[in-house]
C-alpha cells in the first residue's frame, strides 16, 4: 500500500501504526515503499516543514512523518527523498535537482534561509535538512546559522556480496578497525579466498580488493572515513570531509581499486548494494553500509534499491571484530529474531575503541538541521514555533516518535532534541537609507531603505529618531521599502536604523547613522516681520569677562529664537558664543574668555522664529576693554 505524507489524513490509525511503528512478525511479509513513493504529494502548505538531504535518514523520517502527521488536517512534515527521481518542485514552484545527500540538503537549507546565494532552493523553500553527519561550522569550515539536532543513532558496518572471502577474515569473526583502515588506506590490496586473510600483494588464491566509498558530499562517507582516519596517516579527511579522496582513481576490473565510482563510472550511492552485487566474483567488493538501512531492507520496511536482491541473503554485513571484552568473536548491527532483524543496542558497546591507540566508533548520531534562530526565538513567528516543537528537546514530536525510529532500524538517541551543536554566525545584509520625500514641519519625512542580502527575503526596517522607532516593510523578493517618520517641527535631526530580516541565515544589519533636514512649514499669513537688533556692551576690565546685552524687537510680536554673539578685532574672530535663547526678546551673553585692553567690534545674528525673519550676522556695537 502506498501511503504518502499528504495522503495520511485518510489512513486509519491502525494502518499508520502497522506501517511505521512495528516490525513484521515474518521477514519479507511487507514490501516497503520505494523512494519515489515516500515523497509527499501535492504542494506543501506554507505551514508544513519541508526537508531534504540524507539518503541514510530519508526512510526513517518518512516513518516519523507518517506518525506525526496522522490525524493532522495539515501535515507537519514533508520530507523529500534523496533518490527516486531526478527533480523535485518546491512550493515556490522552483523545479530543481533533488538534493542527494547530507551536504546537498544542507546547502539547500542554507539557500532557503539566505545564508548562501540561492542555488538549489529559493528563499523559504526548505525548512530543515536531514543529515547523517554534522554539517555546521565544524564540518564545513564556513560560517553558519544552523543547529544539528540529533534524533536517532545509526550503526555503521561494511557490506559485501554473499560468499565474500571477507566473511572468513579472522576466522569469521569479521574485520577490525585496523583491517578496515588498511583496506581503505591501500595497505592491504588483496584478500585470500580460502581464509579471508588480508594481503599486500597478489598471490595464489588471492583476489584484488575493490573498496568502494559513497560519492562526495555524503554524510556517511564523511563519518566512515573520519573514523578510519583516527587509525593512521594514510587517510587524511581534512575540512572537505574526505571529498578529495579517491576521486582520481581509475576503476580497474582486474586490479585493486579504492574509489567512489562503479565499473560504469557512475557515482556510488550510499547504502545501495548494487555496486557490490554487480561486481564479478574475481574481485572482493566491500563498501560502508548503514546498519539501519540494512535492517529496513531485510524486513521489507523500505524498498531495496538493489532490485531483486535481498539484504542478508544476496549481500551481507561483515561482523566487526572488537577488542572490547565480549566482542572479540564479532558483532553485527542487528539481532536476528526468527528472520526479523532488530537494531542491536550492544553494537554501541563493542564497535568502539578497545585496545586501539586512537578513539573511534562505528555508530553515529543522525540529525535534522534547523535554523538556530528558530529555537532561540521560538515565539518570533509560527514557523519558528513549529520547528521548535517538532525537533527541539526530548518532548519534541520527533523524539516522541521512538517506535517509528526503531521500526526503521535505528536506535533511539539519549540526546534526542539536543541543541549543543549550534552555529550562529550569519551573513549580513547591506542597508542604505535615503530620504525619498523631504519633510516639512507638521508633516512627515519618507525614507527609502535599500537592502541587499542573500535570498532577498525581505524584513522590517526601523529608523530611530529622538528615541522613537518608526518601522516599514521590505517585501520578500524586493530590495526596497519605505519608512515614514513624523516631523512636527523644523530643524536637522539625527537618526539611526536597523534591518531585521525574515530569513534566518541573514543577520540583523545596522544602518549607517545620519541626519536629515526638515524645513519650516510655509507661512501664508501673517507675513513674517523684520527684526531690529540692539546690543549694549559696557566698558570692562581686561581682568574680567565682558557681557553683551542683546535686545531683539519686532512690530506686533515679541521675538523668540536664539542669538549668536561674535567679537572681532579687525577681520580676526576672537570669541563666538552661539545660540543663546531669547527670553522676552532679550539675552545677556557672557563672553567665554577675557580680552586684552583695546576696542573690539561686536557682531550679532538672530535665528528668527515662526513670526520674525532671521537676521544675518552684523556689527551692532563696540566693546572697550580697559
């Protein structure tokens, strides 16, 4: 039965439970949906959380989505698979290549939230990314604004075709971490078909090893190579997650090979045994493989991409030979209960460092990645609130879907919903304000705000004048918006401003501070009158500061405003006392310094007011200093 994310409302509770919450009692009793059938149907609603990315977790998130969406009028989660078709169409209408792998899904999320320039996704298309390995700053070496939130534990083993000599290695106990390192470092390049011993050169009963790794950007590739790199210098993963490794090797049909392409030159898809079962018996093929995917394939929870083949029969996982006490005879990621496989919690005990010199482990947290802003500001908007309640914390919707997680072969995570892997260094917007419509007293000044940022997702522009905030909107997809500032009085006013983006990958930006002028409102009547300025400067000792008494008069009114007094000796200005307010048309201005003996010209200017014209600086009296 095909059940899609958006068809779930019509599915009975018992059918959903059978699909997502329990293992079949008989192996192969059900045939799981193909990757294409796991895709949501229709266009996701704006309130639905859209996810893309990891092939490893695409199926378990399908099961989790079914459990969470059951009974909901609008689906909470729409999770697109990494494989199963060439393109998908996002809710924005953008048709694009399907993000195939953790790295590709993480890039699509960053495109969507504006951290990176739009590529795979438009702004707002993707809300979370599935990842089988951390994808934040620590993994990429770049800035980021996301949080890798663990929700389950995947076990990692290696798969081989049935009858592989690797199943004989170490007397059938499996491969050690050192064995795996030597295989992928190119130290051991042959395997003996009689006893599975690993060899460094060709010889009798020896066949060449074909060691495959998933394509670059795969989270499983990153994890597997990182664990092997702890054991020596032959595998240097580096900041590129090992994507530069094994890319120049040419496939050999008869000799040893380590690489991420198959015999046809196609990229190796993670957890697809086709690359192994299509190899001739004259080589020993091996590849890292998710224990959870293997369990899901075997139990029929999900369709095996190696069509016509059966996990556990046509291809198998090689036991891990541990140096931890109790695991020396080999341990597998699953237990077998009458043909039904279940995740083996003991694998976490044994598939880790024992007596080895460097720490490693072959199990890993798997993640859903969301914008950091969503859980730091869960009440900011409805989308952030839904992301927070769905993914964050042990009581989140995903963490409460434990039965669905184990049904798809994963172990539950003790740290489910944790936000410790948080990155918060967003890109910035460039904001340029300018006066669009100059204001006059009693009206408003209109600012144009130009915003350039990744995604151009719009946001809120705020201009602050005299401690008051005035806001305007920059619409999504636009780069300009307006902010209206009331200006009741004339004058020159300073302003500051900020831009708060809608997209979580763009940081709030400060506008460069500035000032704007507001003209006086035009006066129709009465016409302003002219003023007369008089000043008295009594003779003063050179040991004291002189005072100048200024009087401004005008017909039918008492002038207000301010006066400025300037004292000169010839053309040289000695003292300036600016903007002293008139009280009842008068001001007594004390000079700011003492003057030497002599005579000085006193100049006065007047600013004018609403009824009286301004008066330019003019000589009005003489000051004598004795």
